[in-house]
C-alpha cells in the first residue's frame, strides 16, 4: 500500500489486528528486511514501511537528516491513526525511534532498539580520509575501487543525506527517553559496537539490555526468531 506523507509517496505493509507494532528498518534496508520478523506477531497490528529513498518509497529531500526522517515517520503514524505504539527500530531506524520517543512521547507505549545507531564511534574523524578533498568524479571512482561495500557507494542518490546523518549525534536525547525500552544487540557488531549498547542502557533509565553472543549487525534479519522471543517477553 502507498500513503502520501508530506508530499512523499511512502510504501508500507499493514497486517493483523491488535495493539500496533511499527517496524522501521535501517539504512540500506526496506520493509522487506523486517517482514519475516513482523509476520511472527500474529496477535498485533503490524506496520512495516519503506523509509524515503529505500524500497518503493520516494526519495527524501537532499537536506534530510535524522530530524526530517523522524518527522515523516511521525506524520505517517498520525495519518494512519496510530497511537500508543510499540516501535521497533533497527540501526538507523533506531535513531529515529530515539528521536521520536524523546520528542513525541505520547506516540509511544514501548520502544525496542536493535543495533541502533545514535552517534559516530569516532567523532570528528572521516570514515574515508583518502577522499576528503577530492573532486566528486574522483571520489566516486575511488569509492568504487577502495570501498565497494560502503553505504555511500551503494546509494549514491542518498550520499548527501548519508554524509549528514553519520555526523549527527543524538546522545543528548537519551535521558529524555522515558518509555519502557528494550535494547537488543549482537556482540560481534562492527557497525555499532557493543559499547554503544552499554551507553544506551546506562542513559535510558529503566531500560533492559539483551546481548546475543557472536551475532553481527544483521541480528533481526538473520535471527528473527531469537528477536521475536525477546520481544514477546517484553511486550
């Protein structure tokens, strides 16, 4: 299904009946990434969307960062009449969950953060220092040669957004998250290392942390059954 949200065509799936459970994927994912997990929740109304720039949804404006993406998700929920939701956010989707839970708390019943990005691991340092001052055409060539798996290389149409987002640190919002929060993490995650999980746990009062040994950043994609078991206990 499609919904027009602030002039953007947003694709989403809505299934089942019951308490609403919203799934928001990470950077480079889509609704298809979290559908296997969402389909396990037969006793809920589950909603899974494509964030702008991914799946079948329209592109974001080039200036968009965390705040603009989060604003769209909030408007998406309002237009669907969603209230008192349980929000599941993987990676970048978790960033949006943190932002919304701290600024729009009335929208939330519970928050689940899974390998969620919320700050840079090395503030002030470029992830790709070789490319810092080169012309765009040369950067694209070197990305292709040296960093073929980088998010910027995979989604060149979102490069401006990506560069803004990886410099945004929303750590200051963590103490403002007051809804019950479950934090799920993979111990072998190199994209968002486990110290970030500990940081979330310490700064979100009353949160619960579960770390899965030997699991990487793709925890909800590779092991939806394990994630489901922890979520059901939390719900």
